[in-house]
């Protein structure tokens, strides 16, 4: 079958008229920017385009629950963003979406609850919000770019409000204690002659967070 006939077939099975099938098929093919491939045989498509057709076929249905297993496989970065955008729209419509993935960060704006598995067993099941809140890696964490990162790190390690630090190639990563105050720490560095070029609040990375949970078990 061609791409468009493949989509039409599955819509016909769900009771859609020819007009409805054509409209829905063309709309989803435009969303994934493969409308120009609509008359090509699926067997002649690249792996990435085949995956887009798979997703189109799943997403055009009037589903209540959608199950997706590694849906971003073979997709380029632009297509991954398109997929997440479409899934967010379905979520806003009240549909339930279950995603199995090794790349949770891609769906960080979409996920409410997360199940982490190891060796076929569930080791963590909770909301993403609580998972981030209770994980040390992303609690009061900042990245500082200074005029002298080595000196900054040396000073930071002497301050009482610091839980831990580590150096990257261009920055110093700072983890505060619960009573730590980033403003007073910045002032201290300034008083010691250091220029603060940039302060970045360390954003949660779900992939690293999940790795931390798995390694702890």
C-alpha cells in the first residue's frame, strides 16, 4: 500500500467515511511533514519516514488510551519535537498516553507520573514532580561561570551553605544545603575579587535522574 492508502484503510476499519479519512490522513501527514510522500509505497521509505507513518496511523485514531514503545526511534530532532507537540495536544484533550522510552527527558513536559524498571521489576513509581523534588541532583543546584573557576571552587568548598561542588570544563557546579543562600554565596565570591559572568539554575534532566535511581538499587 501507499502511505495514504495505509492510513485510509485503518480509518475505514474504524467507520470513517472516505472524506473523513482523506481529511484526517492529509492533516497528520502535514503535521509530520511527509505529505509529499503520501503516494509512495511504504516499503520504499527510509526508516525515519516509516516510523512517522507508524505514528500517523496510531495518532489519527479516536483513542482513549495510547501505548507507545520507543516512539522517537529513527526520528530526527525536529520530528521528535513535532511528536511531543502532537502528544501534548492529545493530552490536553484528556486522553491517556503511556510511553516506554529510554529517553524520558524528551517527554519531560508531557509526563505526569513515571515508572522506573530494572531487571523487569518496578523500583520507583511516583509523580515526576515528587521525583525531582526528592532527588539530590536537582535540589538547589546551580552552574556558575566566573572569571576564575578554580579559585571559585576553592572558595566555595569553605563556605557553610555548600553541600558539594564539582568542576566542568568552563564552569563550577554548586549544590547548596537546605539552608544555603545563592545570593550570599555570590556576594562572597564578588568580595573575593571574582567576577560572576553567568548564573544558571540547574534544570532537571530526567535521564540522569532515572540513572541515579537505577544505580541506587
